[in-house]
């Protein structure tokens, strides 16, 4: 096996053992077990289907008032989902895991571009978005 792929697999296995990865898995399990949250997600999905059905009707057949009502209900359900303690915990865990995965991705991209991958670990360092960058050092 290619040494780089071997090291990537080794790194991936280390990531699986990291507290951030464990936290997101635990948060996902808690969210999945939350019957109230799952009912809200089901309601949300049903509203999206109802909105899609109404939006795909031919012009003149669409009911603008019904569409506004459905969208209002959808936003209310979404707010309830996002206020759920298990959803908030999941989002916090996801943000933490995404942060380290993003830095790992940036480090690889920097190395592939001939730059110092350690820049990815610096606070306020490379964001990975070269559009706002003044240039690598």
C-alpha cells in the first residue's frame, strides 16, 4: 500500500478515537433517541413535501395563502428543532469536529501546494479560502 494512504488511514483511525469524534457520535445517538425531536423532524419533512407539492402546481392552481401558511409552519418547526437540547448538542459537537477536519484538510492542501502545513494549526492562520488571502508566506 502507498505510504501516504497508509498514513491517511492511520490518521483517520486516530480521528475516530478523538473526543470530538466520540462527542458527535454520542450526540447523534441522543438525538436519534429523542422522540420529540424525531417527531419534529418528521413534521418538518412533511411540511417540505407539502410546500413542494404546492409550489409545483401549475400557475393559477397554486394557493399563495396556503404556501405562506406552510412556510410559516415550517419556520416554526425548524426553530423548535434548533432549540431542542439534543440538536444543540449535536450542532456544537459537529462544529468542533468540523473545525479539526477542516484544519487537517487545509494542512494537506498547503503541503500539496508546497507551503508549510503547520500554518493550518495557527490561530487566525489559513482559512482555506484563498479568495480573501493576501498570499501564503
